[in-house]
């Protein structure tokens, strides 16, 4: 009788089974990458090598370069606020294009406040007057612009990860997203994409949930010229041209 009442097994199409398998394999691969430190994990400290010891003249040069960086940052900050570009869209994507050489600690602090701790990392931010003021101070070290929907979706699906208990977790499992952001009605990656592109009511929570995006070094010349983009360099506001750079680095 029990056998007669037993419900038949639900048929699952082969395409769905293959998709699940691919997603599982991708999740395992991304988790291994994260554990190896490719997405912001702290690397083990290297032993001090004799070659790393700096000469006095090198230390003096670095000190002067950093002081010069501070002077230039203050000069940029003194420009009238009317010179600040008026954001045409609400969303900005910022990419750090310079390392720490010649950088004053105050410059580094601003970059850290923007969550740009490493070169070739990128973050989504809301385009506010305060953010634009910060970007003006660190302009030689960053480039930024207005990402379109395709760029946002590609970045989040390919580079997106979350911090769960201080550990990076790839955004390949919607249950992780639902557990952290479900109370805001965000239960999958696509919900995150739309919160970001629309700068939705829970944009801040979504950005806090995600870590800074680790981008690839583009082929050819690296975008490290400190001259403004509008003057033929790499730094500063690219407006919608940021999407071209994103496609090269994603």
C-alpha cells in the first residue's frame, strides 16, 4: 500500500542538471582562488632581504616625493568647488591605477576610505559632492566614470564576492545573498546588480556586503599615467569611457 501511495520522482531536465554542475564547479574554483589570496586576502609576510634595505639618499628622495605629493593634493583641494564636475549619473566606478610609491600617508588614507587598498581594485560609489571632493584630492592615483548596465552586470557576476565572517565567498550561491540581504528583498545576484545600477534604497548595504573588485592588468600599456584623461593621460574622470577600460580589465 505504501508503495502505491509513493509519489513519483520529479523529472529534472538534463540542461538544468548540467547548469547546476557548472555552477558547483565554478563555486569550487572561485573559493580556491579566494583562499589563495587573489581577492584581497592578506598574504604572508615575506622575510626581510638585504636587498630591501634602503640607502639614506633613497629615503630622503622618498620623503621629498611624499611631501611634494601632499603639496599637490592641497593645491587640488584649493580649487573652487565650482570647478568640480557635475555628475550626470548617480553611479560611479572607481579604479585605482597607481601604487604607493611617492604617496603621502594622507593620500593613502583617502584611498583606503574609498576601499582602494591595492592597485587595479575597483569599487562602486554613489556620485556625491563629498565623493567627488575626495576623488579630486587623489586624482593622479585613480580613474573613474559612469558604468553602464552591461559593465555592472559583468563585474558583479565575474568579480563579485562577499565577506562572510571575514572570509571571501564568491557570489555563486544565492542562498548566501538571501541570508545576508534577504531582509531588504535582495535574494539573488540579479537583485544586487539592479540595486547597484539604480543606486537603490539599499545600495549602501549591498556595497558593504561586497568586497572591492580585483581587476586584471590590461594587456599592453597599464593605465598608470598620472596626467588627466582629458589631457591624454589615464587619471581622473573618463565619464562613459570607463566602460572601455572595464571591458579590458574584467
